[in-house]
C-alpha cells in the first residue's frame, strides 16, 4: 500500500486561479522541488511555500507570513489502498492526519486571516467517495467523509463572518493518484476550471466533472442504490 499525491491537480488549480486573475498564488508543497512546472506558470505571481500540513508548527507559523490570503484551497491529500479490516492502524491515522486534520488546522489558521482581509473563501477538496464508499479505498473514503462533515461545521461556524466554505467532490481525475486505475477520468485542467467557476458562483457543494455530477444526481434519488453500487467495485 503506497501513498499517492497529485502534483498535477495542484498545478491545474494554480493555472485556473491565474486565469481568473488572482494577483498572488501561494503554492505549497512538502517538497518544493515538485513545484517547478507550477512556478513556471507565472514566476511573478506564483510563490512557493514549504508546507507539510501534518507539521503543526509549520501551519501555526504561516498566518504571520501570508497575511494577504483571502482564499484557502485545502488540496493536500494522500491515498492508501486496502480494506477497512486490513489497513494497519498507523496507516489509517496517517491518512486522517493529512486528509482530515490537515484541512482542519489550515482552516483554523487562516479563517481569521481571511476575515481580517474583508472576507473570502475556504475550499476543501473532498471526493465523490465521501458520499459512498469503495471498499478498496476504505481509509480514503472515511477520511474524506469526515472532512465533509467538518466542512459543514466550518460553514456554520463562519456564517456571518464573510468566509464562504465550499466542498468539492470530484470523481476520477487523471492524476498520479489514480495512475494504473483503468477508468474514464476527467482532465485536471477542466476540473480546476469548474472549481474556480463554482467558487465564483458561490456554490457551496461543487461537483466539477461529468462523473461526479451524474453520481450526485443519482445519489440524491436513491443513496442506498449508490452505496450498493460502490460497495461492489
């Protein structure tokens, strides 16, 4: 079971934000060497930030440095394959540390910054399998479902403070995270453009690709049917 991370999605999101006219984009990574292509999109507007969201000291130090933030995109994620009865507990805890707690501590760190700057938004990257679990992605499902619940709590806590909270539920996206998994996948650039458009339109829940939109429509009609369908995959 190997962890997966998707630099392609980060670069696509940065590109979409630049296209939308954002003046400065802070691109964060545990390994700044992975950001070469992202920084090259616009060396003047894209600024690298060394960040591991599981490092609480690093997170705590950021608001004093990045005082102009009005939009936080919580995109950090890891994925391990395996069944819920088989994945080692330390693997489960490590995935929760990034996919759930990492998003939470970043939101808690930057919500006051965004509010002081006159308002803005927090975007939590979730997943379609937060709605219904695929057994082979058991820990990923659970961590993202927890992040979905946390997203709703953030939305309620920040209501009236000028900080919108968006949950994004993509389906399969053509990144390294799903390398080797044979299925139709959306292009990262298309997904990123849909996310930025959804934020601009103030959509609280964003389903940014054809798969996610189709499954969400079916889930609203009969969520148990989707649960059974996903459980068989």
